[in-house]
C-alpha cells in the first residue's frame, strides 16, 4: 500500500528533477529571507544562481546546532510571524532550546510524510492510532498525530505516562497502531504481559517507534510480545520532527521522503561527501519548507544511505538505522540530554564540586541513568539528613533542566579518578550496533 505512489515510486530521474527545482527555490528563498544564512553564503562566495545541478549543493555552507544557539529563538525563521502557525522546540547544548516554526503548508507536508509511513505500516482510514509520544514542544506527539489525521484514521492523543491507562485505552478502543519510543513500547508490552494480555487480546497490528536509537534485538522483543510489526521512524525538530524517514519492513533501513528532504552523508572530519554504503554524518536539506528551512544541516547522526530499489517497490533513497552520534548529546529514555546541561546544574549547587560522572546503561532494554558527584571539601557523606536534603535539591534541579529523573550517588571529595588529561565525564555502556 502506498500513500503517494507517484512520489514514493517515482522514476529516479523525475525525482532528481523535482529535487533540483525545489532546491533552487529553497536556496533562493533562504538567501532572500534569512540574513544569517545569506551572510554564510556570501562568505562562501556562492549565490543562489550557482545551483545548477543537484551536485552543486556541495558548494553551499553547512548549518550546525551552533547556528541555532547563536540565533535563538527565531533568527533562523524565514516566514513572517503572521504565517507561523506552530512552534516546537528541543533541548540544545547550553540549555537553550532549538526552536522550530511551521507554516500551514509545513504542517501539511509533515502530515504527508508521516502518512506515507503509516500507510507503509498497513494503516488507513479504518485504523485507530494510539499516540503515546509526549505532546507539547517535543515533536513526537503532534507529529504522529498529524500523520494519523492525514490518513483519516481515528487518533488517540494519549501522550506518555500512566501505563495502566494506556493499556486500558489500547484494548478498549481496539487501537491498531501504537506510536511511542521503542523503550516505552517495551514498558507497555511488559505491562500487557503482566496483565495477562497476549497478542490475541489486543488489536494492534503495527508500531511506529523512534526518537531514540534501538537495536534489532529490541525490535524482535517488541514484535513478539505485542504481536505487531515494528517500524522505525526518524526525524529531528530542526528539520521538522518525526517522519523524515520511515521503515517499510520489507527492505533494510528507512525510506526518506526525498521530495521534502535531501540527504547527504559526510565524513565528519574532512566534510567530504561519502558514497552509498559508507557510514558518516547525515546532512539534511529541506526542499519545501517555509517556516524554518534548513540547508545542509549537520544532524550529528551516524548512518549510511542506499539507493537500491527496495523490495516494497519504492524507489526513494533509504537511510540505515542510526548507529550513534558525533557529538556528546545522549538520548536517555527518549529525552535529549547534553552533559553540559548537567554541569550547569551542578555548578549552581555550592555543596558539590564539578567532579562528576554520568553513567548510562541498559538493563532489560531499559535505559539506566546515574549521576555520581563529589561533595564539596569538608562535607560529611555520613550525615544522612544533610545528604538526603541535598539529594532532593539536586534531583529537583536536574529534573527542571532535563525533564527526566536520574539516580544520584554522592561521593566524598577526591574520590573520582583524575587522569590528568581530558576528563571522561560520560560512561555509556549501551550498544546500538546490533
Ligand atoms: O526525536 C523527533 C522524533 C519524534 C523522531 C518521534 C521519531 C519519533 P528531537 O527531540 O529533536 O526529535 O531529537 C532528534 O533523536 O537527531 C537522533 O539523534 C534521535 N532520533 C530520532 N529518531 C531516531 C531513530 C525527535 N528512529 C534526535 N533512531 C535525532 C535513532 C533517532 N535515533
């Protein structure tokens, strides 16, 4: 089943023609309307007219997350405020969020991209779509929502949390698709098992899981426990949200909606464009965005591309699973966390030193998150009342900054190893390569 066969199964030369037309329009629009990007292009000595072929994209300067930090909150917006109908945001390095703005047409395109994926996963206007991604500034909830509405399905805006209620709605309303992070899918699956509900008791057929890296083993667990087909969905706030690419389940990887997003893979060190099959950093250019187009945006996500025709009949380029990131952003329990945010919090609390370690791991496919931090010189770790009050204070401040909780372990001053070189602040023992 295809949502938009003309695009999804387009002849490659037709697709490239469409992409070139859109790229030229998008670059001219961005040059005209976003002074920061115009300056970058001028500095690189390139004008919109220099884009004559798709390969000419390589003449254009990159955009990075630093551009978001420097131009917070709306310096990268291209549309007039009266035409921006929605704002989303995700966390940034310094604690300053990356803010994205959408016009009506951007929302329609977003719905279209997610609709393609939902159709790949066998959903249509008869489906009941249970959305357990968070609603709000995070793009997961409203992104899945708009896709479900676009295909005309019945959408349940559950948001995340309250697993018991999730199960009740899933079963009582006979949901056919579950949309949430893969780790939350496992939580729901385990709760279903505990409640004695097997695949035959639930109407679910498929799931659209993303926003964090996951493994093949996790996919198999989710599929067998819930009796569904699990599809991978990729996206990021800066580019739109979920739906940049979605897996069809027939071939490897995720189909990119190439009429809307142009992908390149670069070597993050030399910045050279790499051929199909080679792992590198994914760079994305929006081809039809009005609110906040991005051009050659360095996502920091590591994957590879393939242009081989897929067994499902689609001709669109596919990206592999995400194997990791080139920067220090961690995704813990589906939430983006920068170590610098944690350091900022620690720095505001006098009773702590800036010697800390973040430990991230996985136990039974679930993320664990612990902060070890040293007490300031002279403070007694044996003073239980003091330590508990401090724990409360640090916990609260961290939750305010990150949006998730973390286990805190206090250490006496001087306990953490100092190696004299670059401090190793993060120990992430999760492995997303299998
Ligand atoms: O996570 C958008 C999204 C919502 C995607 C729901 C899929 C489903 P951000 O919060 O801006 O946006 O985080 C974007 O999450 O750069 C990747 O590192 C990671 N990511 C997103 N999808 C996947 C995936 C949303 N399927 C960052 N596999 C991205 C691995 C993913 N990592």
